[in-house]
C-alpha cells in the first residue's frame, strides 16, 4: 500500500512538472513570436508547421508532437530533449 501511495505521489509530481514545462514553453514561444512582430499564421508558415501547432503550443496544450515543438523551437535556436531524472533513494532513475 505504501509503495502504491509513493508511486501515485511521484506520478502527480511528474504531471505537475510537465504542466509547468508546457506553461513555460507556451509563454516563451508567444513572447518570441511577438518580438518578431509575426502573427500566428506568419510564424507557422516560417516554421513550416500547421497553424494549429502554434495555437496548441501557445495555449499550453499537452497533445503535441515533440518533433513539431522542436521544429518551432529551432526558429529561436532551441530544442526540447530528454534529460536524465534525479536518482531515487535506491540509486535507480526509475519511478
């Protein structure tokens, strides 16, 4: 039972972290697009993605393709990639 509660708490933490990342991504892309004085349509065209991709990113939606997000981020010289997680008490990187 305790292991189940521990795993549930870990999952909740990961979900919160994911939502925070999506929120930061949303703000970053929107601010940078506006600095370039581009509409969402113009930016989507320059990035080579559909308008819906830009809208989903800027709205913080979580059903995005990593390759599409990276296609957008490359416009600013950035990309998302997996990073190793902190090891747990047992020395494993797993949940």
